[in-house]
C-alpha cells in the first residue's frame, strides 16, 4: 500500500507540474496575437519610414535642389562637378540601408535617379570650356532640368515611392 501511495503522489506531482508548465494560459494565448500585431505594426512603421527617407533622398539629390544648396560661384565648373557628384554619392550611401525595407522597384527608381543625375552632370560638364565656373555648370544643369523630361526624374522616383507607401498603408 505504501508503494501505491508513493506512486500516486509522484504521479500527481508530475501531472501537476506538466499542467502548470505546458498548458497554455489564457494570457499567453492572448499575447501571441498581440505580439504578431505589434510586429506587423512595427514592420509597417519601418517600411513607411524607409519610404519617407527615400522621398527625402530623391528630393535632396534632385538637380535643382542640389544646386540651390551647393550654389557657389567662386569655384570652377570642374570643382562644382566633383562637389555635386560627391554630394549625390554621400546622400545615397547615407540611405543605402533603406533598400532592406522597400521593394526592388522602389530601390531601382532611387538608384536610377542617382546614376542618371551623375551621368547628366558629367555629360553637361564635358560640354563646358575649361575656363567655365561653377555657376556656368549650375545654369546649364538648371536649364536641362527645366527643358528635358529626364531632368525631372526625381518626380518619377517620388511617384513610385509614394504609390508603394500608399499600398503599405492600405
């Protein structure tokens, strides 16, 4: 009889232990969906912040905006060319991690904007005489931005990014 009592007590203790430790409580089962909802909300927030940063980047490297920030007439056209390209590359590198949170198309739009802006600066600078100053290059770039459809590539990039951000919100 002693053995049966000991075995029953040990069995009851084991069952009690298993029930306490492995039976999901109501609180735990409620926490899982809440955690998933929090993770989804955090993920969406990070995506939206990335889209916001990319719109800001697109506007910062848009040729008219870049020129207005860096406009200085006391440097040569070559020095201005280098300054503009260096600034575009720095802005891009500063935001390179945002590609993790956005679609491939959105990132390609930003990358194309960067590449096209650098290409445009190089092509137009090449047409200037060696004696040209930074203002001459800036004037040429602004004229290009106003007359050529490719000059407004930043608007296209912003539109792609904005549409994707709206999809994340819906």
